[in-house]
């Protein structure tokens, strides 16, 4: 286990629903990567459920597609801030934010964080705390908090939100440097973050950083009664076991989403509530200047960052990497990878498109980054979203507080993107 081949690593992420830059075949779900090709630099051929086929370029839902697309195209987007009847930003935000929260179908009772620090480690330039805290009366969430030792305190605070990536064994560790990092995790970071543990990069820049496991990831992953013991100790898992676990977790995403819906709640509701309560906890820390808070994430972490900034006015600046589109543009061939049962907010598109939520952030700051080679989203959907975000901020009277940037890159948060994001955060939080 001291090393792992790139081919084996790619296979460990096979058959997952959100691995965006490795070519999959619909027939076998195997990853195809040549020896000279980085796994995450390949374009995606979306994997359809077994037993289904779709000709290249044809709609994934075949003859049902025209009806569904027409419904989306007829959406009135009745609450878009760009509607001429909306003139006062604050009044509109109150109504629109309430609509989004209502669509999440999840509003648990308040709970004190009751944080318990399990381990505190001096890492030289920063202190690392591993802890748990309550986000609801029913959920205790594991987290890491990184505190810079050389920065003046209280310092600005950042919520760092991990990605999906088709890898479920780890959550917060995707953005954090840990001891004895598993070879599969190290290779994953090389593909999506160009080898950077971004939480550590940010604490080195003087931020107090918190990162949690999203529901269904890391320590909150789904375990079954008859799972092998190694499934409970990721460091002891072989690459083959990581592959098997990720495959099962991907296949069961829809089951978990449907189960949550059967209980009358939604997956985005659970995820975003945890993220909102994470801001509560971060702001309560004595090391943190609660007037200077931000968030950043890649892929579904970018989606969470965007929504967190939209719903929590304490966030001064947010960075959303690799998750922006106009919903209607995704219907033909991209829903399978992005906005299915798992992360789509039910019924929201009747009122608001995803980029419309940018007006909930204005006049605070948002930086949106996408890759031109990112196959998760159709290019026209990204372009439409960028134009709408710009228009929302222009109407809100804060055009300079948004930046939408298209890099010549696949689905990743590479070092060039990171450098621009850190500059943006520094300028807009401090």
C-alpha cells in the first residue's frame, strides 16, 4: 500500500456518478485512461444505468425529452430579481430567501453546538483541532478547525467545503493534510486540487479554517451491518476496497435521496443546514472575527459555497469552483451528473434558476470559476449563468463584487485557480 498505480486509482473511482473528467463507457463503467493521460484531464461520457443506451448527442431520456424541456422552458422564473417589477434588493431578498428555505423542506429544531474537542495538535505554524459539534438535535458532525499561530487574532474565518468527485470514503480529508495519507486519497488530490490541501493553504494565509464531512461522506458515509471491518477504518482499506465502497456508495445515492424524500425532507436541506450551523460555530470561536467570514469549495463544494453565501448574510465573500449552470441547459444530457434527486432543490426552477441566487449574495462578493473542458455542464448553460450573475449584480448596484471566470481546464481547482481565488478572498474579506 505504499504506492498505487494511476490505472488502479482510476479504477477505484469507476462507476461513480460525479467523476467528471474520466471517460466512462455505458456498457461496463470502466475508466479508460492512457498511460500518458492524466485521469482528470479526460472528457466525460456520462454513465447511464445498466441496460440503457443513448446515441451520441441524443437526449438521455429519449422520446420523453421534448415534453420535459418544454416545461423547463416555460418556467416563469417568477422570483428572478431581473424581473422588472423587482426594484428594491432587500425586499426581494427577504421573499426569495424564504422561498429557497421553504423548498429545502428541512428546518430542524435549534441545538447548541456543544462542541467536543477530541484532539488538539500543534502543526508548527498552526494548531489543528479535531472535534465534533451538533448541527441539529439528531446530528453530531465531525470537523477540523485550523488556527494560525502567526496571524493576529481574531482572524477572518473560512468554511472550506469538500467536493464529491465520486469518492465517498473521505470527506474533509480531501481538503486537509493528514498524517499517513492513503495513496488513493493523495492521487485524488493530484487530480482535482493539483496536489494542494486547500484548507492548509488557507490557514497559512492567516485564516481560521473549518471543514466538515458532508452527509454521506467521510465519517458520515453509509455503513451496513455486514460490511467488512476495514470499511470502518479507511487507512486500512486496500485500493480494491476503496473501489468497491465508492461503487456501492454511488449506486445508492438515489436510494438515500429517495429515502430522505420519503421522510419528508431533502438531501440539499440536510447538507445546507449543516453548513449554516457550521458558520454559527465558526463565528462563535474566540479566534474568529465574525465580521470577516467566507467560504470556498470545488464541485458540489462550490455549489454548497454558492448556496451558503446566498442563505447566510454573514458570509462576506464566497468562491464557487466547478458548479455553475442554467438548469434548463442541463436537461438534455447533463442531469445524470449534476442535479438529480441528490442535490437539486425540488421545484426551485419554477421560481429561480441557480444563477438567480447570485442576487441573494449581492452586494456581498462572489467569485465563480468554471473550466471550459468541464463536461459536467453544457457550455451554453455556463455562459448563460455567467451573464445572469453579472446582470444580477449590475442591477443590485454592485457590479464589481462579482467575478465569473472561465479557465481552459477540466473539472478541477488547480493552482492557478487557487491563486486567483485566494487573491479574491483577501481583497473581499479583509
